[in-house]
């Protein structure tokens, strides 16, 4: 398997390991690697995501925004990751882009209505700075 992108709850269900901080997320991700997964991204909500491969462990923090509804944040993240990978982003930049997509989704209410457009994600991704 090339990619696995579980959230904290899914990670615990699949590994039996609690995910409460970056260290525990890394331990759990390495459990997935030991079973043949090549790249794991554990999504961590407002703390961003942790990218783990055999040779890399990188925390990608989420940008600070006023969250109003977390519905569909994971869907936006995975969609953003897929788009970035198809566009040829490096895996780290793809996770950064995905984190931006997930972050934008929490700024609006609803599921489908909260999903950001490609233009919105691109603009926020290009800004690189945190917004309040």
C-alpha cells in the first residue's frame, strides 16, 4: 500500500495504540509501516498532520483559523492530498497542501458546503502565513 491516511480515532482502532501527542502518533504510524504501508499521514485535527515514512517523520502544523464546524475536514484533507499528488507535489508539500484544504473546511458550516474550491486552497496555500 502506498498511502494510509487515518485520523487519531481510526489509528487507535487499527493499531490499538492511543494517539494523544506527536510521539504517540509517530509510534502508531510506525506500526503501520511495519505492516508494509509506505507512507502514513496521521491527521491530528487542529494540530495538523504527521507524515511518517521509513526515512522521514515530519509534523505539518495546521494554520490557525476560527473553526466553526469540523464536518468534512478529513474529506477535504484527503481530497487535497490526492490533488497535490496528481499535480506532482513532493509528499511533504502534498501534506502541507492537504492540511490547508482541511483547515479551510473547518471555517464553514456543513459537509459539502464547507469543502473549499481548488482556487481557495491554492490561494491559502500560497500565503504560507498563519491567519487568525
